[in-house]
C-alpha cells in the first residue's frame, strides 16, 4: 500500500482522496507557421504537498517527490518553495491545503513540462493556481493564475519554451481542479493567431501499490519518454526548416532563487 507521512491539516479540507494517479493523453497541436500535431500517453500524480506519498521500498525507484525538482531547487520542502514564490507576490495561504499535479521522479530522472498547484486558503477556498513550466534547457518559470469559476486564466507569456516561438503573446490556461477527470488546456495567443494548443486529459485511478506498478509497466520510464518525445518532435520541426528563435537570457524569478 502507498503510504504518506502523518500531518495535521486545517479544517475543513476537501474530502477528495489523494494521492491519486491520472492516466493521461497529452496532445500538442501547432497551426502556424507549420501544421503539426501529436499525442503522447503517460500518467501523472495528484498529491498533497504536505503529505507526500511513499512507496514500499522495492518500488521507490518508480516514484519519488523531491523539493529540488521544483521552484528554486534549493528549498527544504515543496511547501517552502511554493510559499517563497507566493510570498514574493503578496499571496499567503496560512497553512491552506495545496494539491500538486506532476510527474514523479522515476528511476532517478524527472522532467515536468508543466506542474500545477491548486492553492487553498485555511477554509478550503481556492486562493490561486500556480503553473510551473520547465523547458528542455534546464530552466523553470512560474505563472501565478487567478482562474475564474470555469477555471480560465489569461497571463502574458514570459518564458522561452519552444525554440520555434518567441517570448511574446499570452497564454489562455484552463486549469479546473481535477476530480474524476483531468481536463487542462494551454493555448498560446499571438494577436488574432492561435498557433499552439496543448491539452492534458485523463481519468483518475487509485494510487495503490498495484495501480502504481501497473502504470509504470504500461508507460516504462515515463519521465524520460516525455523528455525524449519533446526533443523528437522538435527535431522533426527543425528538419522542416522551421526558423529557430534566439533564446533570451533567463533571470530567476523573485522567490525562486
């Protein structure tokens, strides 16, 4: 059985059970200046950052959650990294529950193109959503989202991700909190153009020992597969002479150093 550390949490909290797994389909669709689309199957975890799951010893290489993989990479815990980022922007959770959707570290390796944090206040109200983005150059950037009742938020693009798009335009993100279904989308908008859309859709599964083992067998070394897939499709675009945009210098955000 997957276990977690015993922690006290503010009441009331959402009754939704975590940790949980989501068997996902990731879809990318590029419409300009070259049309290209692909899908990739994987699985992700939804966890309480204060109650991180721990697998039986023999299976621990299949899932580890480490603070070094998020925010500044030097924080003592996921909570410390998140609250440092939020505090720099005047946001306080006062101990409220945070649910994180992410890939776990598998066989010593992790790559999270997008990690989402649903941040609640002490009375269970949703205060903010943080979207943490990693690129394939080892850089990371967080967006603070204030989604509406439909889970929609719009933010300026501030981070170099694809080498084939400049750092301009806006993102329209749909980030409703997962339930039995996961349904997240990110659309890049550049004026009247909608040149890129990514979706993440999946079904909730219990994070039992058997469930984790089954997911790992269906998606061997899932985190490495995600990283390799991104690079493979990037090479496909490069070989079709899609212009590469220069990568600007990346400055660490306040609260992420």
